[in-house]
C-alpha cells in the first residue's frame, strides 16, 4: 500500500527557491514527488512525497531530501485514512 507524507522543510536564508527546484528534480527508487510548494511562515518549502511503503518514504527523506544543499531541518507529517 502506498504511503504519503508531507515534508516541511526549513532552509538556509535565501535558499528556499534553490531547495524547491532541487527537490522537484529529486529521484529515489520507490518514491515520487507529488508536489513542491515554496511557502511563507515557519517553513520554507513543503513537499508532498509518495512512496511504496513507510521504509522507502523514510529512506527517501533521510538519504535524499535532507542531503539537498540548503536544507537545515525537516519535519514529516504522514497522511492517514480515518474511517
């Protein structure tokens, strides 16, 4: 079952546009970028990621997203289905 997460990213000052562009072109096996938005407020970029499973999502964040130049910190919110 596919999982979806929203990755809230804090960037270095003046790096939001570059981080957003780099993540838009991001590639990680089993994970896809569904959407990237540069935003105002406590976070600079919000990324919607989809992955084949939770482990793949976590690895995509720690091995790819967090290694983008200019990324200071990430917070991930998992999407859930409530019945």
